[in-house]
């Protein structure tokens, strides 16, 4: 056979396989579309539960029940976290994992109205869209499982039910416990106000509650007999605010006073302040946090109070994996962005009117897919996906579940997440993850390249050490 005919035959085989591949993908897209109301119903149940970190009993149980019905084997309460679980289908290599979150944020109660309207039945709200995250990832896992079953695909598919992303670092305990040690690739997504699958980092973050103990006394009659715990907190805060001048501009330090005393006429016996310390690099977070501790100790000494502190969470920065991210980007780009109906457009415009700064907001952010970028140095927020990304090649995406211009952790995010705008973004994410998983199962060399990239970025001397140390999960941190 001549070289020409060999090339022609190879091309015909490639075209045939590619056509079959597209047929498989189109079938999954159609299947997700047909079941989108069922999947969104799960999301809305979680939206209505609005359970905060480590208290997501109903949300976790619902996802477990849905996955059980679809043929997954459930391992409950992993790493001593009652609401954490792993749902597994198949066996052997490769092992591909899909992440799902489901915790709400305290104090952001909101209806689906485009106007500020607090719900009376809950004190929390899904201001970061984790109800969509959990249900959308579940949808992707179910569709990939059915594809594997129909096509007799070898390997393992896992759904990781990961609680308390918002300050509780649920995934960190799962990484520390070795639950990702045999995983070859991790796929995830997040709610947002745009569509993007860039390889993007985040900020490393460590938090702690600093507790000062003083001596109570009458604030007018005998203040000299007291020692104010609140003085300790305020002295610490003052020194930290002076510290800001002398740290890297990329550092972020913020706090709230969670307890400042009971009454003005009583010298506070107890006071507490909750600190977050962030930076693009873990080593700088460690350095700045150690400085925070020194300041707290000095504040206690200067006010003659006693100090104790508890590390609440610690997160690595996300380590972007360009190899996997390009697979996710190609699928998201092929699917395209989100088109609003006339009703959704009217709703979106009402939301935009509520923004303090709305001059440059365009609904095209939802319609389009952002160009692919590789951003190695993080900015903005933090996520416990960071620790996962240092253990396993990881890729994620963001879809427009919120009206463009919406800030995360806002009432506007809660509102849109309870509408068809949220549903459309969730379904786009489910499709993108499902199609990307198929790519990885069909071409396992991608994961080999992704692992090589991860190893190179980590360096040969890297050894994972959690920023949490050996502390147990703070199951009561939201109580």
C-alpha cells in the first residue's frame, strides 16, 4: 500500500472516530437538556435549605440520595466530617473526580426578587452559588456515568461532596487524609457573572480566631480592678493596621470583631476577633500570619490580658494546569455562552439598577466566552480547591449564573441563583464538565501530560504540608 493511501485511510479513520466522538457528546448535551428541570430542582432544594458550612445535613443527604439512585456507591462522613462524602462508579484506572460544594453564607438571606427582600425562613443564603455548584456537578457526574455504562468505558468516576468551602476548608481535610492520592484528574466549576475556563490561580489564605480573656469589673465604679479583653482586641487591630504599610501590596488582611463584651458598664471579660490573611504565595501567608500572632501576643501583654488563638482554615493558592484547562476551554467555547429571554433581560436590568457602580456592565459577558488566559499569580478570593490542585492536575471553569456585574457574596447573587438565569449557567457548566471528562477518558495521554506539568510546577522537592497543621475539622465554626 502506497504512502498516499495510508494517509487517506488514516484520515478516514480519524474522521470516523471524530464523528462518533461528536455523536457521543451531542447525546450527552441532549440528555442534560432533557433533564435540566430535574437537576435544577435539586439545586433549588439546596437553595431553600441554605445551610452553612459543616451544617449542610439536608443538602448533603439530598445529593447522596440522588447519586445513589443513579447507581453510585456512597462513602459517607469521610475524614470525620459528617456532611462530606464520596460517590463512586466503576473501578480501576483512570480515576477522574468531579467536585461539588453546597454550603451557604450566613447573613445573606434573600428571595429571588430583583429587589432587596429578605427571606423570613432562613438567615443564610447561597451568595456564592454553591447550590448550583453541587447540583450542576452532580448532573455532570450522572451523565458521564451513564455514558461510561453505555459504552463500557473502563475506569473510575468519583463525585466528591465537599462541605464548608466558605471558611471551613472542607477539601483540605480530604487532601490531608489522602482521599485524592489515586486520582488522575479533577474537574470543577463555580458560579459567576461571566463564562471563562482560563487557567487561573487564587490567593493562599489562613484564618484564625484570636480570643482575649480579661477581668470583669464595674466600668465606672472600679475600672482599675478590671482588665479589658476588648482592649486586647483593639490593640491588636491597631497594630495590624500599622503593619499593613510594611507588607507586600499583594497581601490582604481583614477582620471582624465577633465578640466585644456584653454591656458598656462592664469591663469586658472576653473578646474575640476573626482574621483572614491572604497572599498569592503560601510562604508569604505563613510569614504574615506569624507576624499577626506576634502582634496578638504583644497586645495581650500590653493590656494584661490572656490570649489564645485557634486556626480556623488554611488554603493553598490554586496551581493552574494549562493542559487540563485547555480541554475545559475548548468544550466551553464549543457550547458557547448564555442567551437571555426578554423576561430574563428585564430581570437582569433591574438587578443592574441596584449596583452602586453599573456604568460599564454589559449583558454580553453572559453571552460570550472569555478568551483563554494563563494567570499564575492569584488575585481576589481564595478556595480550598487550591490544596486539591497541588495534589492532582485540576481544571475549573466559571459560568454566568449571575447577572453580569454581580459581586460574589451579595444579595444579588443569591437572587439570580434562584432564577432561570442561575439554571442556564448551571446547565452550561454541567455540559462543559461532562464533555471534558469524556475527552479525558477517550484520550488518557492528556492526563499524563497534565501530571507532568503539575510535577514540573511543584518542583522535585515539594512536600505537601497543610496550612491547617494537625487540627481537626472545625465543625462548629459557624455556630
